[in-house]
C-alpha cells in the first residue's frame, strides 16, 4: 500500500490549474533524514508533479517539477544510476552524426 502525505499546507494549490490539492492524491516516494520526495496528482486537471522537500537551517524548502510519470514509475526511477557524461557525449555524437536515424532508434526501444 502506498504511503500518503497528510500535511498539504505547503502545497495548497495545483501549479497548473490552481485547484486545491487533496491529501489522498499525494504519495510519499522516498524519505531520507532531511529530504522527502512526493508525487502529487491534481484531481481536477490530472497534472502530475514530483516535489522535493528539504528541511535545512533556513526552514522547509520545496522544489517541484511537472512529470508524465505516475507514482509507481517515479518510485522505480528514484535511486537509479545517473547517466554518465560519457554516455551523454556518445548520444550527442550519434544523434548529430550523418548516419543517425533517430526514427529507427526510437522504434527500436
């Protein structure tokens, strides 16, 4: 069963449609000592966000970003190994190369 977040005071409104957020639509993805990661879905416009909460000497800080992932997908992605600089350079060289066929690459996934 997914753990729910009960205090929505910091996140009172949807950033897309400005509707009130419902506590039952907020899912705790990960909790660490001073950081909590949440997945929020608006019941009105169905937009989703990942919200990172951090508690430090200045108080509670939150950063959110829109996502097309659901809570289960976010949970699977959190903690995975990041893409390396070398992998990013390889991808850039492939996509910008004369032999690159991005349609074939995407269809092969």
